[in-house]
C-alpha cells in the first residue's frame, strides 16, 4: 500500500531501476544550492546522477516531449520536497505537498 498522499504514475520503468537510481540521488545529503557552490567534481557527480534519473523517467514517460516532462516532474517533486521540509507549519507543508501532487499528475 502506498503512503498517504503518494503519487502513482503510469510510467513503464522497473521499480528496481527507479529505486536504485533515485536512492543514489536522494541519498546525497546536499541541496542544489549547496551543489551549485561546490567544486566542479562534485557538480559533475551530481549532474551525472541527476541525468541518469531523468533518463529513467524519460523511458517511462515516452512520447512527445518525454525529456521535458521528466525534467518538469523531477523539478516539481524535488522543489516541493525542499519547500515542505523548510516550513514549520504542518498545514502549510501539507498544502505544498498536495499542490505538488496535483502538478506532478498533470505532467
């Protein structure tokens, strides 16, 4: 059973592939602003992992504009996660995540 508020997608990628690639990126204890200030080697590693994750999404989205949709999807979810973690009020956090869920489903 999915977690409350989880986003369900109809994209055809293996759960193991998605989990493996996403965990590698999500395990990074840094945020994009931190990476932006990092050295070139760190930025290159982050870029490579991010690009691999998007490639998995592209394969799942398929069709016209799959790459654009994949980048949009990832940007919406990662931005919402960062915003939700940063706010104190649980109601605002829930509103941010609900809005992101709606936006992600539209992609």
